[in-house]
C-alpha cells in the first residue's frame, strides 16, 4: 500500500486521536484511494505506532463509512457510493440547519465578520483551484455556527457524516464551481437581517448542493 510519504506523526507521546486523524485525513484527501487495501503493518510503519491504535482508528473510520472491513479478508478504503453520499448529505444538511437555527440569535458582528472572511478565503481558494484551502475555508465558515449553537452533541454527529462529503469534494474538486460562495453570501445577508429561519433554510440548501456545486 503506498502510504503517504510526507511526515508521519510528530515524535512525541501519541494519542489515539492523532492516529485516527492522520489516517482520516489521508483518506479524505484521496492520498489513500477508494478501494485501496489498508494493512496494519504498513500503517504502523508509516505512523510509528503499534497496531492497537491503528485498529481502533480503522474501526472509527468504518463507522464513518470511510473504511470497509471484509471479515476474514481485508480492510479497504470504502469505494464511493452515490446513495451513501446522498444519505450523508441529507443528515449533514439537517444538522447544519439545526446548528444555524440555534446559533443565529447569538451571532454577533464579530462572528458574522469571521464567516465573511472565511467566505472570501473560499472564493480565493476556488479561483486558485486549491482544494485543501477551499475545504478548510468552508469548514471555517460553518464552524462559527456550530461553535455558537451551544450543543456539543452536534459536533460529534456532524463529523461522522461530513467526512464522506469532504472526501467527495476532494475527489471531484475539479468539477466544483463557486456556487457555495454565493450561497454563503445569502446566509450572511439573512443573518444581518435577523432572519433566523431563512439563514437555517439557506444553510440546509447549501449542504444539499455542496457536492454538485
């Protein structure tokens, strides 16, 4: 398996989350490709850890739909499934809309300015065709509402459904347009107008079209 060659993990006491995040990011960015077999020994060598945190990370990634374990055979990066992506998209859209509806009454001028900055960064990254910067900026835009929603359960549930969508964005980034930038602008306009219902509905629509935009 051609594991990523750059870096590995910092040489310090490693946490299980570090191992999970490293493998997760390699899958989401397409460095570990759909259908690729994941071997414990190779991942252990890459990350410099024992097989126990590797196996724990793979179980977490299986729950998020990024890894598929074939009993008695092999563990592979999950092949893209349009139906699974559509299901994840529906759940992500509903949860992000909920986050926005909870957060909107508490978003101040500084929060809205932070979202606007993230949207400008998204527009710039899309112009430069920089997938990593674009997805980071999109995350930054939506993270403001998640942080201000005051519901810690949202974040945990969102990660499990968002990972599959972020991978699809990385894999198909060349086909993406700047529609999300315009949709974010509409969300910001609704927030400035104090229209929580519209901001939540626009957020839901943004996530329902994010893969095709």
